[in-house]
C-alpha cells in the first residue's frame, strides 16, 4: 500500500537512519536515574555541571557510532551539541524525568518539561521529539486518560511543527509485586503488545515506537540459570515463546519500532536486539546497555574515556552489527512505497 | 575572540560541513538557466516534470559525495528529497529565479519565491536557507536599497526561525559591456570584495557567504591563451595579482565564505577552489562545474547516468580534494572558540 508523508516528517526521519533505513541510535537523555547513579559514585549529591559533563563526555566518544543521538534539553543539549556530529541525527526528549503517582497509587503520570516545547526542539535543530510515557493499560482510568492526552498533545505539536514523533512506552508493575518477578515477567508480553497497539492509533500521530523487549529473558528456560547476572530464577517461558511475543508486538505496532535497553547488560540487550529485529523491529535506541559502565568511572576521567573508547565503542559496534538484521524503516507497511503529500508543481505553495 | 551562537544556527551549520568543518556542497537549485539549457537539448520548451526529473537524477547520483545539497522548493525538493541522504545537509533556495530590471536599466532586482517562506523551508527540514542576490554597489540607489532590504528581510526570517542564512552574491556588468570582457574582468575583484564587505554587516544576519571568484582566470597572464575554453584573451592581471584579490575578499568577508562555480568548466573551477581556499575560504558550493555535461545527455538516460557516475563523480571528488585545504568553518574568526548563547542550566527555558 502506498503511503503519503509530509515533508518535515520524511526528511527528518531520513536523518535518523543509516543509508539503508536502519536505526542505530544512542540515548543519553537520562536524568533522574543518572543523577542518582552519579550521586552514589560521588558519595554526595551530583551537581548540574557534573551531570552535563558526564553526558558531554559520553556523547563525544560514542556519537560517532550512532545514526542518531537522543539527549535532553536540560543537561544534554547545550553542553553536548558540539559533540554530536552534524551528520548524525538529533532527538530531544520532551518529558519531565520520572512520574507522579496517582492518589489511588494505581498508576504513573507523565508531565512535560516546564519551559520547553516541541517548537523549541525543532528550532534548536532536533530531527525528532521523544516522549517517554510510563503506561499500564489497567492503571486507574484517570491515569490512563491523562497519559493518552499527554501523548496526543505531543503528537499534535509534532504534526504542527512537521517533526517526527518518537514515543517510548515503558510498562510498570501495578498489581504485580515488582519489575524483577515471575509475575511481571509473565505480564510483560501482553502489556507491551497492548500498549503498542493503543499508541499506533492515528490520533496520537506517532512516527516511531520505542518499545521494551516484550519478555524478561532472565525468566526464560534458556537463560534462567543466571547467565546474565548470576542470579537464578524460575522459568516462565521459553525462547520460542519469546519469539512469538516479539511477533505479536510487531503485529500490534502499526508504526516502525525500535527496541530500548532499559538498563539491562549488553549481553542481554544483544539477544533482545536479535530477537526484536528478527520479528520486524527497525533497530534500537539504546543508552545504558552501551555506556552504563562509564558511570562508576566518572571520578577518573582517563579511565572513563578509556572505557568509552574501547568497551563502550565495542558494545555499540555489536549493537550496530545486530541491527543489520533490522527491517529498514522504509519497508515498514506504514512507510512503504512512500511519496510526499501534495507532490505537485504547487507543492511549495500548498505546503 | 570567543563567539556566541544560537542553538539552531549552530546545530544546522554543523550539518552542512564535514567532520572537520569544511564545506563540500552541491548546488542543483538552478531554474531559469536550466530550463533554457534543457529546452535547447530537447528543441522545444521543457516541462515541469522534465526539469524535476533532471534534478532528481543528478541529486540521486551526486549527493553521496556532498556534505550538503542545495536545491529549490519548486522543481527540486518534492521530487528529490528521498535522494538526498539523511546524513547530508539540506539547503533550500528562497529567491525567484532571475531578476527584474529597473526602468533606468541600472540594476537587477531580486524577489522571493511566491508562496514560499523561510518558515516553510525550516519546517520541511532545511538546514539552511539560501538567497541569491544579484548585486552591483553602483546600481541605481533604488535598486541597491531594494536588494539590501530583501537581504535584511531574509536575515530576519532566518533569525526568527533560528536557521542559518547563506547569501550568494553575484555581480553583473552595469556600465561594463558584458561579463566576458577585459573591462568586467578588471572590475570584478573590487565588486566581489565590496559586496562581501557590505553583506557581512551584522544587520543582514548572514551566516555564510557564497561568493564569486574575485577575478576572471581567463584574463590572467597565465591562463589567457585559451587553456580553459580555447579562446585567447588579453591579460589584465597575473595569478599573483589574483592571489591578492582573494586575500582582499577574505579580509572583506566578516563571515565564513565558500566559492561558487558560476558555470565555468571544472578545470577552471578547480583552480579557483585552490586559490580561494588558500586565501581562507571554507569550501565550495558548486553546481554546473560538476554536472553541466549531464545536460546534453538528458535525452539518453543511460548516458546521463553513466556520466554522473563516472566523470561527474570524479569532478566532485576533485573538488572535495581541493577543499581539503579549506579553512574549517569553526576556525573562522566569527565562529572561533564558539559557545552556545545563554549556556546556563536555564538554557531550555530562556531559548
């Protein structure tokens, strides 16, 4: 089916991908979690300048391996923009870090960065705007409604500025006891697929979905013995089941999607990139799996740079190699046989 | 001297240059001259679709060699955007093709493309806006004033959209008899330097100047014997003089500048790139010198593509090699020791 796309969405989507349409993107937009992690390393509260510096160093040393870099407009952009190569795409986050909890405790609410807008992101040269939405379809109705509205609002603002909208969906335990549990592992496949389906609805105007891996590999029969982190767990499914979950996510996603790393170790992330790409993902948008080992080295700049230029770079190159099996953006059903909307001699007038 | 720059200007300037800050850019935004040339080849008036197709083919085959591509929003953008690699910068022209002549015949006036705006260019993903201004400082005062106003207007619009402004200045004979004459060759060095100085004034908010070579090499003692086009001419200056003219242009330009090809042959253009870069230019923005031999081949698509992939590509690579001697954008006085304007923890609020 032939698809039509607006000029800004098309041109900017192209800036995010490699020449074949595969997305090999780095995230360095973490705020809350990074502040906390650096604080632990320093043994005191971390300053604005320290967080900005950490991001700048990671960006400088790892951006050259990325087709696009996601950073944030608070600690990231101003101090790192000169370290993102001009021929690497740029995504900017628009959500406030963290979430607020509903009175009923049944759900997490997202808010947008105060004083920042999609229009500013576009003006500052962003090729896409990213929104992280914590989402559980069974949260309190008021929470679900709020999250849908935030998403629709960013979708409208992105459309008005003709800039691609990348939506990151992160599920969380509600009635389930905690993230690292057999119960939540069991719930994950369905949560990821349902959320992907919901936000593929055209009313949200999402261009790319950034999704969690739809299973916890640590709870698979094959990996449950502690291969990734030394901790033994029960088996809740097999890798063959997981392949099915990935396919279901791909069927549920009406938009091209990339896989996120959610802070898992590189070995585990590489398995998830393989499985996701096999099922139809268009690549990855990965932060901590690639660079998190730089955090404890922050107090020793030489060590930190040494890690980034060796292991960090190798982590990235492994992800890039895995993503060679990804489905090019332009082969996704929603973008195949693409033409520009209003492609007539009057395009420049009617655009 | 440390310089400050706004976010959109900085990020987008970076997208135009190679990783070292050198500009190796292709122009395929010709309209009037290209319509005419293709019409001659076809022996009839050329259609919109044919011009758009010619541009699309050139863009597809030569963009991969460019750090950035300049096209136009009428024939170029809509049909070519998918052929400009995402990691190649994009410039869009904003002036109507050609010019109108003043009643007094003393000067050329530029107008902007009707129905097109800087805001649209930015929304469509342009990394810079280009204005071609025919300019003669001794034209009728009313013409000079008009041209200055057009330029200031585009400068304001670019600043409002925080997108780089590339100004192309082309001199023309006024009292001088014609372009290819000893008189005009004699006038050129001064014309180019005076115009460069005028439009470096901060009130025009120009980021990059696209300048003519400040001499006619065919009228130099060394090249006057017809080396470039078989036609013998008188000598009006020497190459050593020309070196001085280039230095004067560099001193007059308060902004980084690139050299344009104005349709000269590739051999002559390569000499001008060498001399311009030696004097301080940051690279080139070149169209016809690279691809004009594709025009007569338009009726034979296979021949045309054959030329573009062999000689055309080699022309480009020769220009790129010459531009390795260019002064990186970031070493230009106006951009050295660069920092982002308002680089504080509040940047995202105040931007």
